[in-house]
């Protein structure tokens, strides 16, 4: 399950950002995950529950923001519906992925000692 290694990498990234911000504790982590990113969101959430323990991420919630895949014609750039053949209805050219393959740390909610 590569979601565990993603969760570990996410924790390292969060810890780096938290340290740079002078955080005492991370309350929430928000990530954007595209439908075409190849990540099982539920498995990532489960892995996060395990890797977050200890340190500034202890108990931090994970909020996953799903991003739909966006397919467009490779020639005319017209959006192509993903519920049918991935070909343009206008020019019959194959579709290319134009969004929805991202896996991005979007936002941290932290607590700092003031």
C-alpha cells in the first residue's frame, strides 16, 4: 500500500512547514487529491491515523479535498465527458488529462505559543 509511504512523506512535509511557522501543534492538515492521482483516499486517511502520532502532528485531523479529473480534447481542447469514450465528440481525437491528477498539501491549521 503506497498510501502509507505517502502519509509518511506528508508527515515530514507538515513537520517542516510547522517548524518554519513556529507551530506548537498541528490541528488540521488539508490535502487536495485528484481522482486520477492513483491514491485511495480512504487508505491514505487510515495511514494518516497511524503515522500522525507523536510530535507536532499528534492527533492532527486530515481533510481530503477531492478534485475531479478533467479530460479535454488533445486537439481542440474541448472538455470531454469521462463517463463515455475518452474521445472528442467534435473532432474524434483522443482526450488528454488536463487536471485531477494532483496530490497537494493545501493548508495547515496550527497552534503556536504566543
